[in-house]
C-alpha cells in the first residue's frame, strides 16, 4: 500500500496566504510555512503551524515566475531543524495556470535539497501552488529532489474545504440525489473523505450509518464496549443475538455498513480512544465526530483534534426523567470546534475537575470513592434514560452541520453556529458563535506527532 501525503491548515493560515500571495499586481509571490507532522500507516500529513511571507522587496517577481534569496529563510530553517518540523513553500500562479511550470520544477529541485540538508536528510517537505480562487495543489519533494503528488490539502475553519488533484470522481447511482441538493463537487468530496467517529452507541451508531449512506469513502470507528440487551432500543442493526454473544458495537456497525455494499471502507477498533493506536487512527482522518458521554474522553478528543488540526463535531444528549413517568428535560447540543478556537472546557461544557474525577474513577475506584466521601471531588454522573428518536435527531443535526460547512447553504454565516442547542421539550433551537480561544489548548494547534503523544505520559509508545 502506497502511503498518501497531504497538507492541513486552518482558515486563518489560508487567509494569511491569500493576502500575501495575491497583492493585486498580477505577479507571483511566495511564503514559507513550518509544519508539524502526522505519520500514520496510511497517511503522512504536514500540519501548518506558522507562515512566513517572503517580502516583495527582496524578490524578483514576474507574472509567471519568481526568484528570491534563500538566505532569508535560514532563521526559519534553524527553528524547523531544532523542533523537528517540516517546511512548505507556497507560491501563487496569479494567471490561474493549474500545473507546476518548468520554472517551478527547476526552482524546487534547487531549493528542497538545500532545505533537507538543513532540516534533515530524511525530511519530506512540500511545494504548493495557490490559485486566485483559493484552490491549491502540491507535491512532496524528497531530499533527492523527486516529486510525489499531494493527495489532499484540507482547510479547517467556519467552512471546510478540501483540494484534490485534478480529475473527477465517479458519483454512483445511490449518491446522485445527494448531488441534486449539495452539488456534484460536494458529493465527490464525500467519496474521498476519511471520517472518524469515536463512540458507537446511541448517537454514534446513527452518525456512522448516515455517513455511510452519504457515501463517505472511509470510516474509522472506535468504541471498546459490547452490545447488551439494554442497548437494543437505540443501536440500529444490533440484534438480541449480538447481545447474547456480546458482540462489539464497532463490529455490529461495520457489519451493517459492509452489507450495504455502497463502497465505504471501515476500520473498526474495539478500544478506548486513549491508546496510541486509536490516537494515530483518528489523526489520519479529515473530520472527527465525538459521540461520548464523559468529560475525560471528550477532553482527550478535543486535545487530539487541536494537535492534528482536525474539525471536531461533539454530540451531547441529556434526558432527565422525574422518576414518575414524566420528563424534566430532553435536549441535545452539537458543538463544532476548530483548532486554535474555543474548547469544550472554555465553553463550560465540563471542567478540568470533571475530567480528573472521571480519570480517577476509571484508574482507582477506591481512591475515587474516598475523595467523593471527603467531598474533594464531585461525583461522576451515572446512566440516564436513552431514546432512539432523540438520538437520531441530534445525530442528524451533527451530520447536517458537517454538510453545511462542506457546502455552505445557510442564510447566515457558519460562524454563527459554533454550538447548536435543541430543546425537544420546548421545541426550540438555539445557536451560538464561537467564544474566545482556549488558553489551555490553543498553543498546541498543529503540533502533530510529539513524544509522548499529545504530551500525555500515559500515551507513551
């Protein structure tokens, strides 16, 4: 299997690039980015951390080529070498030429062996061309000067965009009615996306099935739990036989999706998210959905998404019964979280104390009970009622939220919908914009692979 190479950045990085690379004079411009990286079994991804515009004043700029003194980027290369980072050269084709030119080839063959000598002979760096409309295409340049086409360039922001090599993807018959609503381009994008879903119970099992029916190329599903009889009221495809045999939830979902025959590939991991294998599997994805109840897992996924510049959709459902056959509360929330933006902690969804309490209960139940008795911690919430119709409604909200960002169709900008809250009891839907950047997670945006993973000693490999 040939490993794919890709690039991922935030919309803030893209805006910075567009402003510098297209000053309005019709001539090429150049910028250099330093990047973290994600090295997985299927993909190598460069994660943009910082962009250094090369000043126009030191360049020789023409409409179809540009030259500049490489000495200018030596301080940047020193930082990259010291921190084990990679480098991307971005330059513009203001005339819209959608291929690398012969001049580009000569420039890259000269520049990148020089960069590799500085940052490490084994380093794979990249060259990316940006067109006036914002489309990008690129290639990995090895230390020996050989070229390998990038499989994708993803941008995470209020909207989600993915640039792929030229050429269309076949839209199968079952997906053509999706194309009628969202357009052939969005439908083709779905046929290339790799999406992670963490948690495959009440909401997660339904998210997974909707994504498969939408024609997503590859699903990575993670859940350590097995089917029990109490789950049969809300997990599509699960049977009494599965409950008796204690089949893994992810295996039931994989079986259902593969039986559809729609071409979606499934990677199923029956483990907690907090394992190196699960972290690396999700890091290779383009988008991730979190369908977990607890604070500990959601905080970990928020951290992972920040390190790897992943768009993260978090689902939460709350059903409170009054114990007498009545209903106190039925509501759900879909949070959309961007790397470098606010977090579930800064939005007040839970506190770090909640995260600590859950971790203690899992790792040392006796110490947890003692601290609970001593009132050092607040008790972790136990199971609540679960109803499939409510789970389906929140799962549909989350999937539609993803579609709205891939193919913006709202009257209002997507920035108004960082959180969408539904009160089923009151029949009301509320939306909120993003808050201030999270001071705890913001500094980790784009760091990618570090040792230990996510700077967590328990994730040492």
